[in-house]
C-alpha cells in the first residue's frame, strides 16, 4: 500500500464524504489524525535520545539495537501513511511546519528509564496500549475509506509485533528482573498522568481512548506475560 494511493483515497473522501460529517466529528477526526501523526513522528526523538543514553548509561545490547532498528523503520512508515492522509483530508494547515517546530523533553522520563531493561518494559507497555487505542477508533479511521482502514489494521499488527519483540527481549535477556516490571509500569503511568507529554513517543496517553481500564488491562497482560 503506497502513500500516494492513501492520499488519493483521502482526497476523494475530502471531496465526497467529509462535508457530510457533523462539525464535531470532522474536528474529532482532524485531532485524532494529528495526534497519531505527531506521536509516530516523535519516534525519531526517542530513537535519538536512546542513542544519547547509551553514551551516558553504558551498554545496550546488539539484540536491543536490532529490535530498535526494525521498530524505528516501522514507526516511520506509520508516520508517512498517516501524514499523507492528514494532509489530503485537511490541507488547509501547514502541518509540515507544525511538525518541524516540535522538540522533545525527556527529563521527566530519565529517572524511570535507567537502562535497557526499563526502556524495554516502558516500550512494551506503550506498544500494547497503542494497539488498544488504535483499535478503539477503527470506526473513525474507517470513515476515510477501506484502504486507510486496511492501513490502520496493518499498523495495529505492527504495534502488536513491537510489543511481542520487546517482550521477547525481556524474556530472553532480562528474565531475572521480571519482578521489577510492575513498578516500572506504575512509575510510567504516574509520570504520564502528572506530566505533559513531551514529544517523547512514549506515554502519550492523554486522549479519551486511554481509559483507566485500558491501561490497567495492558499492565496486567504485560506483568502476566513476564511471570
Ligand atoms: Fe506506530
Ligand atoms: Fe509501535
């Protein structure tokens, strides 16, 4: 599925479907797409921060970086598809300039993310939460058209794979520390409710789809998978 095919379908939706939507629904779709685009875009900031942390904190394994590289390429693909759709459905804004003005702050996450283990736990939790959040809005993405709906379903499959790959690293390389995972997840949840999202990719959990039930269930699943 190419970004130009996604753009074509999104342009058609703008001409034929968008006007029929109530104002509140249009706004919801625009804000949802922008939130998704910007969070997927922020993966590059997390990636750069991780490279810097390795210099500061020391060793991150080769297996970690292999997992990271696949993850970074896939998040970039998510960004590109979502951005093509956002620009085609809502062309009135300079979205590119909005993206270019973003910068990330990791200070509030630094006490939590101290090593490869804690990064993998926070990453696994975040990916599982993302699967659920994308799923919760499938009916909204589907308004744009069947191709975009397929794209979102493929993204959900990727996010599930990201979770599975981070989990595998934890199980294979850090099993002696599994008991610490719950505290890290609790710490991550406390930070994300107390602090503004700092364009860190991780823990962008402020929107209504991120219910306490959703976060509790992701926490339970990850802790159970590590037991
Ligand atoms: Fe993604
Ligand atoms: Fe992901």
